[in-house]
C-alpha cells in the first residue's frame, strides 16, 4: 500500500515533469520580423541564425534518420531541413499517417536541433512526383497542364481546384499535428511546396488558363505596377511567367493561409532560379516560381508567405552574389535554403551573412550515399565536410549574437571570385576591402619580401562578412581572406589607423566578449583570416 511519503515523492516527480511541459507550452511561436529594412527570425523570442543542412529527398523515413543525425552533428548544424511528403502522410485519401513525424520530432529534440519541414505536395522541383498515387492517376479530377498543342504536360495545373482542395486538407492535417505534438516548436519554419512552377513551357495552356491570360491583370497587380490591361500589355516579355507566378502564388498562399490558421509558423517558398542577369522573361528558371523576375508578383499574390528564397547551385561568385542582392530586399528576408554541398560553395556563407541572411543550408548532407554531382560534391569526404563544419563549429556558439547584431546593424559580405567592384564597400566614412591569395604576414606585391603564393591562392575559397556596429567600429569574420580598412574620402587628408583590434566571440545578447587584442605582426598587413575563422571587433580612427 502506498504511504503518504510515496505519494509525495510521486507528486514531486510529476511536478518536475510537468514544469518543462508547461514551459514549452508557453514558448512564443517563431516569427519573421523586420525593422529598418533588415530582418530576423525570432525563435523562443530572440533572433536566431539558421546554420542549416538539408537532407536528401528520400531521407524522410524513420529507418533512414540514423543516417541523417550523424551528419547534422558532425557539421555542427543547429537546423535540419527535411521533407514531409504528401504521399507519405496520406497514402489513402482521408487517412493520415504521421508515424514519420512521431520519430522525427523527439529525435530532433534529443539532438537539440531545430527543424524546417519541406512540404512536398502539388509541386516538388515543379513535378507531382510526391503526390499520392490516387492523385497521380486521376488526371480528370487532378488536371495537369496543357501544352500549346493541347497535349498533357507533366506538371499539375495551378488552376485545378480539386488538386488545391486535396493538398490544402493534407497540409492542414500536418499543421494540426504540429500544433498538437510540437509544443516547444522544434519546427521553426515550413516550406509549402518545393521549387514550384514549370519547365519546358511558360504556363498552362488549357482553355481556362488561356481565358484568364487573355483577360486583364488582377487589380492588386494593376495597383502595384501602375498599369492596367491584359497580361501582355502590363508585363511585356515577362507576361507568361508573371501570369503563372500569380496563379501559382495564389494557389500556395491559400494553402499557407489555411495552415497558419491552425499554427502560425513562418512559411517560405523556394525558387529554382535561372540567370541573374537575364532580360525579362528569359531567366531560364522555373516559370511561375518566385524567380527574381517575379518576386513582386509573388509579394502581391502570396501575403501569407513570409519570404521567397533562392536555391543556389551556381559556382560562379558573380552570379551567386547577384542572386543574394536580388533576394535581400527590404520586403524580403534573405534565406538560402539550398546550396551546393561541394567545398567551393562553403565560401558563399560569408556574403549571405554579410547581407543579413537569416539562414543558409547546403543540400544533400546525410550519410545515405547519394550525391547530386555536378550540382554538388562528388563525395562527402573529410575535406568537403570540414569546409562547412569548420565554419558552423565556429559560428554555432555565437549564432544568436550574430543574428541579433545583423538585425540591428548594416552589413556587407563578399567571396573570392566576385568582381573587383564586389570586393570593396564604402561603409560610412570607411572603405572596406577584401583580398585573396596572401600569406598572413607581408604582401605578395612587396618589392622586398618575396614568397610563393599560399596553396589557397589557387583554390575557390575565401570570403568575409562585416557588420558596422558604430560609425567607427566593425565586426569582421571570414576565412582565407585579408580585410583592410581605409578612409573613403582621401580628399580630406586623413590617414586611417587601427585604434584597436580585438579577437573574441559574441554572447547571445550580441555583446562582444574579447579573448585577446591583436597587434603587431597580426595587424601590420591587414586583418588576415586563415581556413579557421575568427571574429574581430575593429575600432578605427584617423590622424593627420
């Protein structure tokens, strides 16, 4: 028989269990916020920087998760992006199976990792590959696009109302599951659909789509552009991608709105991008998706989508930085949810952070043995993993501090291979410059100190991120780069000098914690970063 002491002990144990659960229930929902043209992802009420990895497409099963977590841990990621497939949770219409999430959520908590769920529904890489069989095989109920010639196309049509209703119901069921089973908000963002739009043609050419295309643009777009008329009159050469973007965006916005009505998590849509310098209508990305040429259309069509984000697999630094500039807008938080997992992509973390990016994630980071070369690595060998892991290992302890400072202060970032004009930036009265291929000591163009270039000089590595935290003070981080400061206006006759250079880290509240003062050899030839990143607080001054 239980004694009063037994019940007292049991009551105390229950109280210990109940307290964390109550605390979890009271946690604030993640949200995206904006101030002064900058953005932050708030997690547990404070800015959070997603140091992400994305698993391969078919790693979303309980039996495969043991091949995912070791990679997440090895790379020191704080966020895992992983799919949830419509065919997986609703194999039979109206009957839902969330056993995968029953395994995923507690494992994420055990690894102290946040989750971004990727809803593979109507579109995944523009195709219906992840819809249930009962959708794939019933094109009368769930229509596919039509070609100009009237033939059936591979992609599902954004004008199919039955498809929308079925997708919406499944997505709402997913969000209801998260509301009931994720009280601590391990899931911090959701991506409804994946790389939406279509290839091989610009839009649906079904009779209904043709009728809509011949009509006037919706009032929201007429107001936005200041022009009225049909799609061709308003958008010219970009008319068909804009038309497809509007109806695809409206389709997804209604799904997102229904999901947010259950659980108001931040939601974003990713873009299969084309050429960042292309003329209107000639981008080459997925037509109808949030490619850079149709961001404004998406902003009008999908107000429940918190951000549009580029998937970046270009190795060309000029193109990569141009895409970052396209998406780092005052009305759009910069997020790179997919990028290549080859070692040369690691340098692009720095310009993303310098532009205030809220997150960045190489794709295909698990131990299943699948590699999407040539988009990514040939294999995930030790050197490739260290290219990413060294940066995440350094940033993870100060990720919240950096996110807080990036939300409060202007920044800049660059990478090796970018054009010369992208390697300098005027910030207030200072000109900040990045240079590559130097040793830590001396200068390769010195007439008296000769040396062979370092090994990294011939490699696609190196980049820097800079935050201006006061008129004459900066935070600087990066790898394989030399950063220098000079006065921007030489006509004044001032000469720049380093008042103090401190190496250290950031606390969660953004305050700087110094480890040492850098001087002498360490600063005589600029601020020199090796393959192992560091954070410097630089205070500048002048003399005459």
